[in-house]
């Protein structure tokens, strides 16, 4: 069997669902299990509706109804399905009315609300697949064993999910049925609906694949695979042919919004290959993520950047030979619920980065007792994923490009995972720098100085796989 996951843009409307049907049909013999996201931007619309109910006491699901009912009529699906969907709309509307009356929106209610997106999309797609003579069945993930903790909005699946998923799904498949499963959602042990974090459908798919020992997982997006850079910054970015799990995970963490960062874990353990494909361009080979992905490593695989980073510099001579100093420091961040990303230390200083979303007031006060604290905002992390065994070569070239661009690198860290080198620059410098680095390592027309003095030949010539659609990234 294989698992095929289709993201929001891949099932955005009737035409996209027809397209998905053809892709599924072409691989029907491989016994596909489908995992779907909510249609288009439905999840965002639901969250907007929740905000309206909470803040303005105003309830409207018109936009959401319209997207789904239009697809139903464009696909010529019957009144039975419409009735099914109406029940879901009714429940969603009631929940929103509850929010508008109580003016309260808990994590639990929010998860329950957004779950309707995926529940609607699988029902429509399964009905159409059946219409097209594919024996499909819409399934809510909790009905095939997706059990999570109760951390609403960011739930973790419980280990027993794997055994339950394997036994229930393999039974369904044995009956010749193509299951169409809701991505992103689960239930906790008390039966409350939970979500696995935005973009969590990827994780649903890889969990199913690992649990059922699938041949492969195909993650269908709207770009030609994992690209060498963000196409919005580097228009001639191109797909990476092969990559290993660690590299793919690093890319996801550091801003390439191609796969959910946690999605790699289940398949890394089970060794299941993950194929990232473009539903707009099914013929393109896509990116293959596997154990020995890209065995003959090129110098670098891809470049990503993440904006809106805060850099915290802590300097203290007290740190010298003080056991437990770092523990103390990090415990302050932990106590404030702040997640630290990059860290670099010397004997007397520590630099670390965080997303700019946190209020640092309290932490700063506490830390000031043991160090001089300097907080710098509007920074970006640029990450190079590649063969860190050749890190000196990479760093030499990266710094050469930075020097030529007049960019000062403010912090450097080489990931312990041995696949990434990350460094901090000013926010506004990042896009041009990424372009220049891409040009340096991959060639092409975009950015940098065409005849830059950085030396070094382009490090990687990934095969051309056709251009991604201009629609951006389907998270
Ligand atoms: N629909 C959810 C989201 O937009 C989950 C997903 O697409 O994977 O985040
Ligand atoms: Mg989505």
C-alpha cells in the first residue's frame, strides 16, 4: 500500500478534486490510503469566523459553506452528501453561536471548530471518487485509531495510535476500499477533538505510513518538491532530487514550508520513503526523502531563511567555570514558556535566538541579575542544509558571499544534526543574501553579483524538474 496526502491547494475546488481523482486512479493498483487537508484556505476562514464570534459576537459561516457547496454542485454530487454536509455546517454554526454568546474561545473549542474543515473535505472527495468508480470511504481519523494527548492546538499522538491505526486500516484496505482520511485531527482519551498543529496533515500521513508499513508516502503539494530555496525569494529555485530525513527535517524547521517539521519523525523510524510531488505537475519527479537520500552528497542541498528573529546576547564573567550556569539561564526561558532555537556560547557569553513573538520583559529582568543582557530584534536566520563534513568549505564560501554583499554575520551555529549551518543577519539583508548564496551555490540568474569575487564554482547541479506553480507553498 501507499499513502497519498493532498494539501489544501490540491483539493481547493472541484477542478482540483477531479485532478486528485486522476492522480489516485493512476496508482489505484498500489492500494492508496488518502489523507486530505481542508479545502483551500478553509482552516484560516474557520479561525477568522471564530475570531469574529469571539470579538464581535458575529456568526457567519457563509464563505465556508460556499466553498464546499460550490464544489458539491460543480462535481454533481447528490443530495445525500449535501444533507451530510449540512449537519456539519449546523454543528459548526452552533459552536460559533456558543462562542459569540459566552465570548469565550478555549483551545478545546478551537480545535473542535477547525476539525470541520478536514471533515468536510474528505466527505466531498470520497463522494466524488465513488462517483468515478473508485471505492472510497470518508473516515475521521479518530475512527481509525488517532489518539492524542490533550494539548489542544499542538497535540502529540499517543504511542498506541500506531497499533490501532495499523489494525483498523489494514482491515479496511483488505476489503478493497480506498480510505479517505482527515489529516490534522485526532481525539484525546476523553473523546475531545484535538489538532496536531498547523500543517499537521503531513504528520497524519507519515504516521499512517509508518504504522501500516507502507511502501511510500506521497505528499502532494503545489510545488515541484523541496526546492533549493523559497521560490518567492529565488524565482529560479529548483527541486532537490533526493534528500535524507535529517536534511528535510532541518529545512522544515528553518523555514522551508514544504513539510510539517514533525512529519519526518515517523518515517525516519520506519525507513518509509517520502515523496514530495506537485499535484499541478504530476509528471515532475518531485523530491525523494529517504534514509540514504542523495548518497553522494553535493556541497549544499538548499538554503532557507526565517525572518522576525530576536537575538539575545548574554555576557557574564560569572559564567567562567560555573557549573550549572547554562542550566540556570535556560530554565528562565523555560519558565517563561519561551522556545529557544539557536545557541552559541563562548567562555563568557551566550547568544541565542527566539521567534519575535515572545514578551521578554520578565526573563530579561531575571537574567539581568546574572549577566549583561542585550536584546536585538529584526534579525533573520539563514540556514544552509548540506554536507557538514565539508563545513569549512561551505563556511568559507558563505562568508565570501556575505563579505561581497557587505553583510555582517552576527552569530553562527553548526547544527549538532550535522546537516545544517545557520547564521544570523539583519532581517532586511536576508532576501538579497539568500539570492546571492543561491546564485553562488546553484548558479542561475537570480540575485547576487553576476561576476562576484566569491570564487568557488556552483556546488550543486540538481537536475531540472520543471518549474513549480506560481501559487506559493501549500502548507
Ligand atoms: N488544514 C490544516 C491547516 O491548514 C492542516 C493542514 O493543512 O495540514 O493547517
Ligand atoms: Mg493547509
